[in-house]
C-alpha cells in the first residue's frame, strides 16, 4: 500500500451482495466529502477484479457472500496486496473476537452511521500513516484466527435471508442444488442458500459428507439403507425416510463408500 497525503480523499470500494445494504452504505458515504466511492460490487469475484483494476485505498468488504466470501477475496488478492479493509458482518461474537484479535476494523449490519463514521476516520488514518508491514501482519493474523476458530467450532455458516445462520454439520441430512439455489435439509426443516453446491461441499467435513449426484450432497451418517436402483445406481434411504438416488458419474465413489461401510 502507498501512503496518501493528509488532505486528500480516500478512494473506497464497496462490496456487499445485498443490494439494500449496499445502497444504505452508499447513501451514508455520500455525506462525507473526504470519501470517494470508486466502485461497488455485489460478488466476491467482482471485488477481486475491481481491487486489482481500481487499486482503492480502502475496501468495505461484506464477509459472507456467494462463491467467494470476504476472506476468499483476501486470499485471492493476497494479504500483502490488499488495501485497508473494513469488514461488514452479521456474524455473532465468535467471529467478532477474530476481528478484534486481528486489530482490523469491522461494522455490524445493519450499519450504524455513527459507527461507520468512526470506522472511516480510523481507516483514513491507517491509509495515511500505517506502514505496509503492520497492515499485512494484521490481515494475516485475522485469516489465521478465522481458520482456527472455524475448525475448532465445528459450525457451518450460511447466509439465509440476509442473516448468518450457524449449523452443526451433524444436523444436516442432505443438500440439493436447484438452479443457483442450494437447499440445506435438516431432519424436519430446510434453508435456501444462494451458494454453489461445489462451494458448500468444500466447506463441509469430507469424512462425513459425500457427493452422490451432480446436484446432491448427503451426510453419510444419516443413511439408514441403500438399495440397488437402476443400472448400478443406488437408492439411499435416510433416517428421516427421505429417498435419494445417486447419479451415474458418482457410482464409483458411492460403491467405495458402501464397501467401506460393510
């Protein structure tokens, strides 16, 4: 990062997948003469492109987004190449602890104007005065802390209707993709998540969850029985009575699982 003269404006990129949340922040930012919004993004992929192309001084970054979340954006760009980051989050205290340990700025959603202004003032000082080594160390500490806490908590976070929902992976029976929505099924309830199935699969424990169809992931601990179905495919019967058919492309992994279970 390069130093910014004390009297110059801060070039800010706004990243949030929720249109209403993004528009609220933009309306609050419009009241500050020392902030210039150089762009807005609705996805992590857009954020990566915009950070590289626009090279903003600061980015207000939503934590939980489809495909690439806020931490994925940082990993993709590299902590050493990131501008000053202000996180926007609906996470609970467990994640807030990580932000504080990493000594980085964060805003709780819905964003409060007074808190936003205080956070922007601190970010402006960091842009103008902080050394690059300090910023990189803080960002690296945050990523390390988040990875440690996620692994130890055993919780699975998904965004549902603009809120962050934490699930115990053991509660999940199966996940089914339909178009750009993944429906996460529990024993007697389900939640729609706007996130690709492959992304969800990568965040689930691989020793428990198995991709059995191009559109289905199943928690193997909830499989009660398996029956031959059609030309080598299987009918998986879950503990709650749900029946799931496997796909041709996944016959090998399903057969390996069944052999290992007997």
